[in-house]
C-alpha cells in the first residue's frame, strides 16, 4: 500500500481537500498526526518508515507557524526522540 492509497481510504482526515491524491507526504503526515487515531499513525509509519515520518514531523514542527496542536507536537516530539533517534 502506498501513502496515497492509505489517505484515499481515510478521507475523513482531510475532509477539506477535494483530490486527496494530490496531497504531499508532508500534508498527509500532518493530517494523520493531528486527526488520526493510533492505528492510523502506526499504519502510516509502516508505509513511510519511522525515520522519514520523524524527519517530516521535525521539519514541520520547527517552523514558527506550524499546524500541529500543542499536545500533538509535544507528544510526537517525545515519541520520535525515543523511537526514531
């Protein structure tokens, strides 16, 4: 399964997008971490790999203005520090 097929089955995570196949990996990671459940997160990590997912998250969360909710940003910063170091 590709990341595009994964997000196609979970349109409820990106309800604001008409064509989910045009989403970037970065947008998919952000949507899944913010709005997905634990199973969604684990499946996404299995597809992308934990290192790539962590790299995308770290780049996005470093920006002054990022779209992660504070509790999500904190949790996954700790999670990826532990499991993707």
